[in-house]
């Protein structure tokens, strides 16, 4: 058999799964010509496919050394190192293969996965897009995926319809249709389709993971947690499923369970960087700050999470970088090909380190750089937000809010703490959660999602607007909210706290569906609030916080909204100013307890000793005795704030 015929036959045997025969043919050919690099590379691929990793590594390494410009053995080594969970080496081999031959879709598929495991998500997305572009040929699914990724959802939907008309049971096409519905905000339709995909492919971990990720995106965490657990039952070594479970538990404040889930993920894959970082975050949430610092410091040795670890350390009040650490961050920040998110994290970290050293002008430069870059990556419509406030003011008129509402029996009374972020809400939560009758939870997402649906026009086919709701529907909404919160109340105390600042928009809605609910407005001096937001790199959901003017405008809208609630629901909201709590702690605690209908307990005054899970950026501060150093802190940056001062002038010195 001629050499080319031998090679063709070996490829055919490999494709048919006859690996033993294919290997024998390759080895016989190599005895005749030890320099046949094509046969050598094919032998390496056969050994890799058969799971003989060490043998494959030796053969493929020989092939690469023999023919440095041969792309395929580089690619196979990339997949080999993926199997060994050495993602950095894998990415290096995939990149080399792409440099040699940039036309192979499989190379970019492997590269995208390696980069994703390294936490380099922007680069991973670019590689995945290249993979999809190269995959589009006669494959209708590849065409649909490509159309989705280029944003042409109408054409993608039409292509899905054509494919499903020919193949009604094609769960891959149905999956794409579900993704399109989710991207268009049609959550009920997306859920229906994803459930159908799971029915059609009950043994597919991809289908189960899609549904779990959908529930997590919809902030339906109990369903998400069940979905991720089911995926783990299917594939115990699937790191994405374990990470999804851990992150969902962490998000809803179940820190101990999240820590166990992150740790379990590391037991299966000790190179999983996101799980390492997650362990640090969970320890921090549990108040185990020393252990959290140790974990974050270990994360500094991991390329993919170095910048994130820096920010986590910087955001801890008790941690300060030494000169060498600061120099290292500066050097990393100057690297020419630095990832956008890493640059943002490092700018905030350097700024905080300089802030701690009272080098405020230099710190400001890095805050500006980090915020500017982050603002370019998020969507925030200030005009749209103001229009939304206009709509709420119009909907919740004096007459509408004064409708007679009977007090309702509830298994627990919620205490909502609302306001601007970084205004002291976590401090108030910690004080109240130190009372024997009050259970602290976290920033619960349920009320905000329910309010969004309740204010949606029926023309969108989602939900009846609140103005048309009768008492039975309002009562049902209140019961739905309380059911959703039960998971967060393991102690089942008579009162529990929902501390999502954004609920300042939903005071009227709360009053309608939960007339017994207690509402407290955590208020802080405007300039200090705005600068505290500008100095904080939030994980998500605070898109207004990366531009001083937008933060100032947000504060004005918040103050306007709260004034409206004071006008139409007098006495409903207790305003507690951070500065007053610092200056006269006991008196302000007595005001809050009286507003909640709770008797005095000395434990509320000793709040810093209360052991509980705290999920927000102030988790270290509220475990310390109260301090006044943050009052007036904005003046350290006063030279840079003339425009913000002008925006906030109506409120400065006389907060409404």
C-alpha cells in the first residue's frame, strides 16, 4: 500500500472507531519511514482519542519538533493539555496552531474553552466568534448560531422555524429558539422552550444547564440551584455545573453552602480559578476575613484571576498593599495587551492603595481611568431612568396610594431598607439583625422582579399593570413574595430584613401588596454617597456608578422619589441618616426599633459582635465599632468635583 493510501486508510479506521487497527497501521508505516510526520501526528491523535495521554504527549511533542509549522499536532496538544487541566499550556498550543493555520474552526473552539477556564472571558468570546464564523457552511444550526451572535435575531428565528418544520423533534434548533426568546426578553416563552428541550433530551447535560442558567439569569435561584444539582448528578466532574451551583448559593447569601460547593469544585479540579476566588468571597461573607485574605493572596499567583484578587483585597477595609505589591500592580496595569476587565480591576485596586496612603490626586486618576473603561462596557440610560420615575410618580398618586387596605396576617413581617448604595444600609441591617426577633437575609431580588412585571402594560402580554389589580391579586402578590423569601429565613423569626437599596422605587408597590411591611430609608450626605459609589467597583447592577454626573443625577432622582413617597404615604417611611447614627447611635437605634414595633435590646447597640452572613461591600466595616472617618471623606477629592457639586447643590447641606 502506497504511503498516501496507508494514511487515508488509517484516517478511515480512526473515524470508524477502529483505533487498534489504525494504530497498527501508523506504527508499521513509521517503521518504514520514521520521518513521516503526517503518520506520526495521526498516531498521536489516535493515542489521544484512546485516552492514552502520556503516550500521546510524547508522540505529538515529537511531531511538533519535527515539523514546527504543522498546525494539527499543535491543536491536538492543545486538547491534550485541556484534558490535563493545564489551561495555560493548552491556550499556548491553540494559539500556535491558529498562527500557523487560521482557517480551522476546531482550533478556535479549543482556544475559546481554554481562555474561558483561565477567566479571560473577553478573549474567549472573540475566539468563540471566530469558531462560529468558520463553522458556517451547509450546517443550518451553525448558520443559526452565527445569525444569533451577529444580532440578526429575526433571520435566526426564521431559520429555526424552517429547520423545525422539517425536523419537529430537533432539540438543538428548539434550544436556539429558546435562546432567541431569552435574548428578546420573552422569558415565559424561553422557559417553555427550554423545558421542552429537556423533555426531548432528558439525558443532555447541556439542556439541563441551559435551563439552570436561564433560571439564574431570571433570579429564580431555587429553580437554578435544583437545575445545577441535577446537572452535577449527571456529570459529577462538570466544573461549570459545580460553579453554577456555588455562585447561585453565594448570590442568595447561603455562604456556608456556597463555600462547600466552591471547595467541592476545587476537589474535582484544583486549577479552577473561579472556584478559588469564590472560596475567598464566601469566607469573607461569613466574616472569616483572615482566611479570605489568605485565599485572595494565593489567587495572586494565578494569571487569570490576579486582577480580581487584587480588587478583592483592595476592597477589604483592613487590608493595605505594601510597596512591592503596589509596584507589581502598576507593572501589570502597563502591560500593552491587558484585558479590559483586568485593567478596570487594577485601576480600582491601585486607586484604593493610593487612597489608603492619602495620595488622593494620583488615586483620582486611577479611579477615573477604571470608571471610564467600565462605563464603556455597561448600558445605562439616565433619561430612561428619569422617565421611569416620572411614570411611578404618575401611577402612585395620592388617591391611588390612599385606597383602604386591611392589615393582613403574615407569617413574618418584612423590613425593607432602601436608599442609594453605599449610604449605610448594611449598617442599619446589622443593627436590626442584632435584635432577637429580626432575621437578616441579603439583597433579595424578588420584590424588584415582581414590581417590574406588575408595572408592565398588558400589551406586552406579560402581566396586568398594578393599577388594574384588585385586592385578591394584591394579596396573592404579597403571598408570592413571602413564599420566595422563606428559603432565606432558616430561623423563621417574626421579622426579616430585605436590604436591596433599589427598592426605593417600589415603596408604593410594597405598600399595596404588603401593607404591614416596614420601610426604612438609609440616607447619607449626597457628596459622600456619590464619591463612595465612584470609588466602588460593583459586581453588577449599578451601571450608573461609573460616571460622577450620572451618580449625581441618580441621587437627585432617588431624593425626588423618596419625597414623593413622603407626600403620598406620610409616615410610611422612616428616614435614618448615616451621620446621625454615627453621632448619636443609641437614639437612632431607638427610633428604628420604635418604627418597627420592637422593644429595646442592648444587643442592637453591640451590633459589631453579631455573627451573621453579610453579602455587601461593607461586610468588614459593620463588624467593627462605629467610626466617623467616612463622614466628609469626599473633601479629599473636592478639587475634582466642581461639576458634581453643582449638580447636587439643591441637596447639599440640606438633604430632603
